C-alpha cells in the first residue's frame, strides 16, 4: 500500500511537471526587452572657468547611452563625433548653478536625451534612445 501511494505521488508529480513545461518554453516575445548600453570611450571635458566665475576650471562628464534598439547602439559608435560635439556644446552652455545641484544635473540629463534623440533621428531615422546617464560628473 505504501509503495503504491509513492508510485501514485511520483506519477502525479511527473504529469504536473509535463504540464508546466510550456510555460517555461514560452516565446522570447514575452520576455522583457534587454537594455543595451553604449559608453563614450572618453569623458567630455569642458573648460568651465568663464561659466563658474573662475571658481572652477574644469567640468568632466562620462556619458553612457541606453536603448532597447541595437541599431541605436551601433550608430552611437559611428556617430560619436556628432554626439560628442552636441553634448560638449550643451555642457558649455551651462551655468555654475545648473551643474552644482542634483536638480540642475537632472535637467541637463533630460536636455541631453532630447538633443541626442534629435541627432539620432536626423542621422538614422530613429529616435529610440531611452536614457542618457552621467556615470561620472567631476568639477575641479
């Protein structure tokens, strides 16, 4: 009796595991999209002496981009000079107040995203850049 109960239990577990296989083998379409990143190889360095009323001399920012679109990441490398110039221009236009607060840096980050999305749209026809991250933000 005890052995038949164990056999029944084993058979039940086996049949349940077979029914659950289709949920493990779902299509990749239901998986969330994978975030892809492109990190600028060099930081963007700005002579910030004029904007800071000679309080600091340099602003150095390391930048990374995030998209779910592999084409955007591939094009970031190909269009690096244009992207770098757009961000360098944006950073140069900033004031000491905007770079020295978290709120100001978030505003710069938002503007950087809009600017780079416009660059990608003009160059590739796509604007599927999702985020711009400042992985380092140094003021000296």
